[in-house]
């Protein structure tokens, strides 16, 4: 946040491009396969006008939350019209969300009345940012309890979070610690531990220090709450919501929704805020790898066909072999197990991509290379960084996959559309040759 307030022309250009990428207006998704116990309505507000990393989170949220709503049987709608806060009631929308901003002054009284009338709220990252809490004391001092923004870590990082209240509905099913997605992190002028109204749900675990990559904006010690609730209201604040970005190419380098445990926290939170009981998602139908993209978060147990946006061909193990060194190629989709993969979480938002031919064999960058054009193969999993990939959602069911070892993307050489072309890693560039959709396999 602060580092980018001082940013130059390069970031302003990137910001302008990012703004063009976010469609203003409304996104609405009705519930399907809903269970009566979890039926409620969510209205999410966002501005989409400041900081490419925050705008990119808006883009992700407008994909992930509708998919999750469809799975868990509630309705999710988003809007850039903050004036709607002046007229909504808890009976119309049981939950309000702030994705990337604080509401304008002319809507603040109405929001306070909404909360005091039994409404529920969830906010992310910038929705708590302020340098003058007296500008809206009820919100910053009473409701959030933060006081003023003090500092931020930089650059964005994934951290180990300690679950402080394991009995709260929002943390059910989580372990003592979880791995967050990548984000920039904020600190505050008030110590939330001293506020009896605040229930801290998770904080940065001491094992995570140092936090940050810039020595001038790295935290080396301290106590930093990340998720919390106010006992006097039905609310949850989460400090994440800032994607890592390549500001030169305006390319997303991380996904806020890459952490399965953090996603579980979000789902638990929405079900609790909406008054719904914890539930399992509606089952997805089995489809062939050439079917449309699957919806919802990537399941760590399901098998998927991985289909190129560029060629409409599938990621394939050559000749249906599973031995070490088997080339990973693209080939016409045929529904065989040579074209089915499982995305099993490792740590920090990364996954190993297991072959269904032999789940111990994974997609691997040859010779632990960090160079462009290094070919991909199957190899026995050994916890190598060259065997771990970060799925980054692009919207519409598409992802690009970033190597943990090199920071480069899974790529089709020369944007080829031919069969038997071996895949490679290449500098992330946002093209269709690096974009893939997932289709759940039988």
C-alpha cells in the first residue's frame, strides 16, 4: 500500500490497464442445488479503481464467490454502486461484503443502521485501511477496533497463520495453523488483544518471521492479527485481498483463493454470517475432459482434464507412459487417464500435479531448470520446487500455473496447436498458450 502510494509512471500505467479489466456494474449468481438451511443473500460492494493488486482481487472475487455460492446454496451479487447501502435491509440481504474500499460518507450512517439492525458483514484488506480513524470513529475504532493503519509488509507473501479461536464457527475443520494465500499485510495502532469486544480468529504465527521481502518493509517480530470478529456484531474481517502482481506486464502472480484452508475459512464465515449451517457443496457432475470448465475451487481429491485455451487440446503423458522422464505434451482430448491430473496442495498456495497413471508421478521441470523453454516431464515426486505449481485463477474457469522454482508459467511452445508438442516453462505473459481450464474427470 504505502510503497505503491509512492509509485511512478510504470505503476500508474499498469493501474490504468487493470482498471479497464474490471467491468463495472453488477454480477449476480442464483443458488443452485441449494439446501434450505444455507439459503441467504450476499451483496458485495467494490470500487475497482485503485491499485492493480486490489483490482485484480476484485476480478478473482467476482469469479470465486459466485462459483462458491452455486456450490453451497446461497446467492451472491456484487455492485460498484455504493449508494445501494442507503436502502438495503437485513431482510433483503443477510450479508454485506466490502471487497476493496470503505464506503463513501453519504452511505455510512445507513451501513451502521444495517449492522445495528441485525445485518452481517465481511470485509477484506483495504476495507479497514485509514490514516484518520476519527473520520468514521464508529467503524474504525468501535466496529473494527483497529484505530489507524500503521504499516504494511512488502512484498506480498504467504504466511503461516495461527488459529487463535478453534471453537468459532468460522474456523471449524481447520488445524492449529494454516497456510495463507499470498498478500500484503497491515498493522494497526490499537492492540486488538486488549479489546474485550474483539475475538481474534487468526494471527501471523511466530514461525513466519521475517514477513516480507523488502528489507525496509519487512516485519521481524511482533503480534499481527489477520482475521477477527466483533462480539457485538455479526462480522468478520480478513486482512488478505492483495494479489502479487508484475506491474510491468500487469500479470497476476498469485491468487487470493490459492489456499484450501483459507478458502474453508471464507466458506465457514459466509455460512455463519448468513445463518446457514455448515454444509458440503452440491456434487458436481462427472464430465469428459473436453467438457466446459468446472466451477468452484479446485478440489485436492478430484481428477481433472487440463485443456489448453490456445489449442483446445489436453495436457497428456506421451504414449500413456508414467516412467521418469515421460514427456508432458498436448494431445487431442480423449478421456484417458493419461490426460487426468490431481492438484494436491503442498504449502504456500502451491500444488503438486499428480498423474492419474501413477499418483506418485508429477509434472516436473527438467533438470530443476529456471530457464525459459525448459521442457516438462513426469518424475517421481521428491518435494522439489520444480515439481510445485501455483494455480492462478484468471476468470471464466481458466488458470495459469506458476512454477515455484522459477516463477515461470506452464506454456505451449510457440502457441502451437499441433499434437505431441512437449510443454515447457516460459516467462509468464498472459497469453492463451499459458491458459488452461479444468474439467472434472469421471
